[in-house]
C-alpha cells in the first residue's frame, strides 16, 4: 500500500490533470536532491491503474545501463520473462515501442526515467534516441505519460526544458519541486510521529528548511536542540558536510554556483547583478549567468526582487534557503575551528546567545519572505493587487537612513509597512522603538513622496503585547499561527 503524500497540493493537482488526459504527456520534474521527486512520482502513480515502467540512472557504463533497461522492460511488460539486452539506446527504445504497441490502446502507460543525467551521458546516444521515439511514435500514443526526472537542475533545464534540438518545446508539463512550506513541514513531522509544537517546528525549519529527507532524520525521542546538534554539529551528522555534496550533486560547475551563493549570502538585504559580477570572478554576464541564477531560483536557493522605489537598480537576488543560511552562518565556522565528536553539544550551548538571536532574526525574515501569500491572507489583502518588497534609504552624507523589512504598495491607495520580529515571548513596543517606527515612516514618506495612506504591521513570531504604543501605532499583527494557516 502506498505511503501518504504530505502536502504537494499544487503538484498533485497537476499530476491528476495529467492522469485524466487522453493525449500523450511529457513531464519534466526536477529539484535538489532529497527533495522527494522520486517519492512523489512513485507514490502517486502507484495508486493509478496502468503499466509503470521505471529506470533509474546511476554511475555505470552503457552496457550496465542497457542491462538494467531490459530488466525494467521485462518487469513492466513481460512478467519478468527474459528480454534481450540491446547494444544501444535506439534499439532499446525500439524494444520499448514494440511493447507499447502491443498494449491495448485504452491502457495507461507511464514511462519514468529517473536521474536522467546519469542515463543521458555525453556519448551515450540516449537523448537522440529519446527525441526520435517521442517525436515519431510516443507523442501520438494516447494515455502515454513520459516522465524525466533529475536532481541536476541546470542539466534538466538546459537539455530538456529549454532544449534547442529535437526536444525543443516538447515538454507538456514542467514541475520544479521545491522544499516543503512551513505548514507542510509541520504536517510531515507529525506524520513521522514527532510531537513538536508549531514554535519547535519553526526552529527546525529555520535550521534545515523543508527538505523531506532532512526532516525524516529528526528523532522523536530528542529535543529540537538535540536533533539540530546531532544532524548539524556532529562528525557523522547528515547535514555536517551536506553543503558541498548538495551543490556537487546539482550542478556541472559546483564551485561557480557556490561562489555565487556565498556572494549573495554576504548581502542579507539582497545583491544586484552588477555587485554579483564584481564579486564572482571568471563568470560572464549574459546567458551563462542567467542560467545559473535561474537554476538556483528554480531549486529554491534564492529569490529575485525589484527594490521598491529603486527600479533603476534592476533585479536583486536574496538567499532564502534555510539550510544554506544555517550552514554558512554556523556549521562552516564550527567545522574549521573544531573536531566534533559524537558527544558535542555545541548548538545547545549557544542557544539564546546574542549571536543566536541575530541569526534567528535573519532566518525568520527569510521564512516570512517565502510565505508572502500567507501574510497577505492574514492582512486580508490577498485579493488586492500589490507590489511587495523591502525598502531602504542610505543617505549620501550626514542624515538619517531607514530600512523597512517588508512593505506592500497596494492598488487601494494604501501602503502597509511591516517590521519582522523573532522573539522568545511577546514582543513589546518600547518608547524608543515607537520613536524609531515613527522616524522610519517619516523618512519613507519624505523620500518616496507618496500620498497614500500608510499603516504599520508587526510580523511577530510570538505576537505583540498590546500596550499604549501598540494601540497608537500598529494597525495589523501577523503571528506564527498565520504562517501555518
């Protein structure tokens, strides 16, 4: 019996539509390793009636790959009877076509090539054979679903999604699979038998994000801090050396991608394209950089935004992947300074330190930026057209600057300014903080010359104490519960 599929509502709706289609469908699904691509496909189609052919690429020679192909063909179509092993992919796919033709027309057939880059190596001839049989035979077969999958996102984008040869514009469904949302992470942890509160699930999410395989290794008999310590700060921990493995599994030029990530990470408020080019040597502007940035965005590592009020500065890039932020902030420096053992309790010892609070504020802001739709729902502006982003003013000479974490410039002649606060208890607005908010609002109004109504919203993980300063200044409050709804 198939296991439960947690979350993935959007992807499941797409797959349901594919399953009900009477035409041939060509699906490309990609995303970082351990994100659950194979699990999603196998669990979903395990519930459907039809023939399921599956082959997974691996680090083997062509002869071994073709032998695996014949075994998969036998299992799917011939009840495990012996099938001749072919010498090349053209002949192997011809075998597959014959099996398809001998199957009743009303029978659903799913052809699943997992870890495609390992199958379609440079001299293998796999892609040429695939494009030939898709274009000449399989695309004309009703109820046939061809699925290609891979962790090397840049490869899938270049060779399949944006292919320029025989596969150009052939993909009918494109599924970039991203990490779980905060709510999906909480549901998955509960599904795995963990009894964490929403606040405890947030701490886990801020350290490792919503990658199912990472979350699968959370042990229910350990506290949150013990789990983070075991996975991130012990020599045999799953995430202790995951950073380099992750980028080497995803990209053909991992070192260049890591340099891009490091450059973006240094600018918590985002980095422009020009700054990025100056920071990352030996990378050309134009198509090469575009593909790399697109690949990082598709995999959920970075997001793009246009600084509000400063459109002339062009697109900026911000790091939003929780594990990457956590690794660069905490794990990397720890690895360089110490030799961890299985008895270390590094994370527990630094929790609630000033450095911890600084990181938590940064990490919670990244979480909020990934859940903009939830924030808009909580503000009841999800049906109002709006532009969102952060805003900052840095004076050229003497004078006061200002930074606003998030704002919504709305079509109903209003602007909602947001402060994002991560605290252990209710956030309390002091006299000095109230003065700071008034000053920020005044600078924003002066520099933008806006005539719109301006209100303040506090996005606070543990809510806000409703004192006199709160009642005078704050129009809306968004809490952690709103990010989960």
